[in-house]
């Protein structure tokens, strides 16, 4: 729903603190750690941002836990807190703002100069790269297997699911990924997530396969009743799941890409990214 102009102005918040491979890539540690996307020895020089009088991040309000309106009618979420950390790291918090807009208005707002960056899950693609420059990814979406804790599976990795039934949402990216990378598994498709979960809990399938973000929150939901747990993984496959979350800026703003990359590197090195990750994903994705 398109927000009234007055609401959009009211919700501008100043952030002042003053794989094409034959198999998917699996993280080496699928525990409480988050993957490190950076070389700790790398150094990125911060460009001079003093000529910029404003750095406005555009986002949406309907993609929790990344962007949402909290109980105090404030825009909140992983993306908002990450923007705050970036601005703090760069020493430009007084210049930083976040504005929420409907998804279909983000591109037009950027083109007309209403914002300097989009931090709303805009995917990197051949088409989007024609209009934007992107930072390096700061979070990647994994695919995960989940099973009932009481289900006996002999083995600790996906090879133990060979010839077993694994549920997956019909016509989804994860269904295609399951067929491509795990051909020995008997995939069983379902049209709705609740049917998928019920089939696992009833024993009609031995496990399910899907988006790590959605599964993370379902595992801790009342509906799950602590029934289930991750099994193996996480799995990353850019050809199916994309390259991850990045910040997009106009193609005439390479200085912002460099500055944001510097901030993301420093935030990752000193543990702030880890703290932010577990603030919004307490059950973990990886």
C-alpha cells in the first residue's frame, strides 16, 4: 500500500549517535558462527565524504526482521541498525537518514535524487547492475535441511538422506536446488508452508528443505513446539539463491561503495556484525 506523503516525511529518521559449481557450497562451521566474507588482512581506504551534506538510505517497512515498523511506530530492523553502524564507523552519523517507501517507489526515488542508497534487499542481477553499483554482500541466504528431533537418520550430512523423502515447497527455487544438487533424495512438494511442516511432524517426510531465514523463525515459533532442528548445511548456491544482501547506490557514486565497503569490513572485524546478526537471528541461519 502506498504511504501518504505526510507519513513518508514523518518516517524519515536521522541516525544520529552524537554457484555454478556441481554442488552447493557448505559453510565449514554450521554452528553459532557466521561466515566471514572478508579477508581480515584487507584494507579499504575511506574516501572523502565531506562534500556530501546528506546520506539517505531508502528502505521498505514490510520485510521483517530486515525492515519493519516497531510498536513505537519507528522504522526498525537489521538494515536500519546496520545503516546506523555504517554511519557511525564512517563518522557521518549526523548526515545519515533512513526513509521508508513502498518497494515499487525505491528506484524512482533514487533516480530523482531522493536517496543516496537502497538498503532493502535489492538483488544483484544483470539488469540491476546497469542502474546501480553494489557493495560487497554483508549477508547471504542459506538453504537448510530441517528434521524432527525424534527422527532417526543414520549419518550427519545430506548423504544420509539418500532415498529418503524430503519435503519442499512446490515450484520454488529450493525445489529446483534440491533436484539439482541432491538427486538421490526423493523430493516431495507441497503448495503451502504449513502443509510442509505438518508432513514432517506427522512423519510423511523424513526432513524438509528450504530458506534458512524462514526456517530459523519457524523453528522457534509456537507452531513448531521445539519439535525440530537443522540437519547439515548451511548450503550456498549463488546460481539459485543469489549473491546475498548488498547496498545499492547510483552508478555516479563509487565513493559511497568504497566507504560502505570499508565500514562493512571494520564492522565485521570487530564483532559488531556478529552482534547485529544474533540480535535479529537469535536461532542463527548458519
